[in-house]
C-alpha cells in the first residue's frame, strides 16, 4: 500500500518565521519559556557522574521508581503505567490498540482538533470522524453519542484543550466513558495540560474507573521540558501488555537520563512551582486579551492550557495570512485552518514568550 503523510503545518510556519527578515516574536508552538524545576537540573548533573551501566538501556516500559511514583500520584497500579517518548507516543500506542481490537475503524475527534491526532489516525489506517465543539470549545456528550456507532474504535479528546483552552467538566468525562463502553470503543483522554488548569475545575478521567478508558500525559509542559520526551500512558490491565510490546518494537525504550531527572523533580518539587507558572500564564492571558479587545478582535479566553485564538475581521486564519503577519507585523502564530474546519477564520497564539505584551501591541497596531 502506498501511503503519504502530511507534514504538520507547525514545521512550515516555524521554518518560515526563522527565515523571515527582521525581528519575529514566536508564538507558534507550545514550548514553555519558563524555568524547569531546580531539582530537574540537579538530577541531570547527578546523572552525569553515575557509573557506565546507567548509560545503557533502561527497562523498556520505564524506570521502575518513576513508574511507581507516577502510579502513586495517579492512584493506579504500577503495572498499568508505560513511560513513553512524550504524550505523543502515549497517544499513538492508545490509538493503535483501539484500532487493533477489531471493534471499529473510526476514531472520533473534536473540531477544532490538535492536528497530530488526525495525522496519527491516518498513519494507523483508521478513519477520522469529527464532532463539532461549541464556540467556547466545550464538547456536548449528546453530539458524541450521536456520532458514535459500532464502527467507533476510539473517542480521543484533550482537556485542558489545545487549541480552544476548554476544560471539560467531570460530568462530560463520565458521559464520554459511558459512550465508549456502550459502543465497545476506547476513550483516550490526553491530559498533558493538567497543570495549566486556570479555572480550578479540571478533574482527571482517572476518577472514572473503566476498562475502556486510557489516560495519557507527559512532563513536557508541566516541567517546561518539551525536549526531554518523557510521557506516559495509563492503560486498563487487559490492554497494557500490547502497549508495552508496541512501545518496545517502535522505540526500544525512552531516554534514561530524562527519566532519572524527571523522577528527581517529581520527588522534590512542591506545588508552588506549578502555581507560579499558572500565575505567570494568567498575567499573560490578561495582557494579550486586553490588547486583542483594544484591536476589536474576537478571541477565546482559555480556561486551561496556554493558547489564545483570535479572529480579526477580513483576515481569515489561512497559512498565507499567517505568513503575511510574520512579514508585516513580526508576530508568528498558527493558522486556524490547521485545527479543523470550524476555526478557519481564526489564528492561534501560544503564550510562551516573555514578549507577550510586545506581540499584543504589534497585533493591535497592525489591525487597528
């Protein structure tokens, strides 16, 4: 079979911004600009002096102490935890398992959607079906129920959400679990932005026990270490061995130094670290949305994650308009068309730069 996969637009936009003349403020991708935990840096320094045996393959499913720490924090059995190369691989393992079960070929995704989800679906030979969300990004379980069928292999959702910033309430998650069970499908919940719940309403899907529920996460965003590639999936007991085997065949294992440093950071980093980053993000949301208001733009105010979507009259969220914005305003965002048909008129900006105020001023000036 001859298959072609589209390169995500993130890479195109980042490359265009890097080649642009003049100063460009990068608000494209979700790479936090704030400091990682001090204990993580200390863990890396400590690791550098360990014996040569520690520079070899770790256990494929992850360092046992790290898996135990994750399991204890999430209230699950250690054997359910698979340490992966970021949340991206955890989602890939979950989606592959869903499609291999023989209970359907469709994966239900939301619109707007994080673009890697449909890309992975295509790569795995599945079919994408979209469920529209509300203007504020919330998902109506009745819409999911209407879309689900015997062809549904999985329902995949992200909360707190990229790109809308929506945080799904516990009752929505409970209903999604019930819908998955009723259709012999898997519910895959990507919770990678859980530490950036600005609403105080987030509750993990782990609160709803089910053999049809898989939760994925990573330390990429919460510890500001997207380059470390340490994520994990929490699988039901009867699905975990297959996930471990696929992980071993595809990646052998995840980075041992990264896992070691993350474990040190988990053990020694208190809640103040995460609270300070949320407060920084709240300030940036205020600064950025106030400027959008002054520019007469329509915008979303995130309840979680660190993205703002904006719509300017007569300026739809196309790739060509994003390139114009880079060249003429010196601000790089993402085209709304990258996230699905429902946000084609919008642009998405990641608030992960200390120059948020300057970027907002540039946008306000450009569109005024």
